[in-house]
C-alpha cells in the first residue's frame, strides 16, 4: 500500500518512530526528517489543514491545535483513502 504523499508518509513514519510527538510545528518536521525544500514544511501543513483543505481543493491531513498563530498541528486519523 502506498500513501498518496511522500511528505505525509514521512510524517507518519516520524510519529511511528517517536521522532515527532502527536503535536508538531514545521520546525519539528525539519528536525525529524529532511529531504524537502525548506518552505515545504510550513506550506504543506497550512495547505492541508482541516479548515482550509476544501478551499484549497486538497485532502485534509492535519488539524490546528492550540491558539491561532501557534503553528501547532496534529495528524488527523488515517483514512483508507490515505493508503
């Protein structure tokens, strides 16, 4: 089974390997795994945020936690169509 996005797969693996906690920021992703352009980490989180994804016409993989502007996200539960 292949995850739709290599970036999401890297996040899921980092969570599984305990390199990331359940809640994370773009900076935490950069520390947990490399290989992507610097801006990808923050842009991808924001673009695929639960409240923005439909407007962006893309899949929601994350939800924002904490106060607005905290930059803190959590992975939404994996759905069958993620695989």
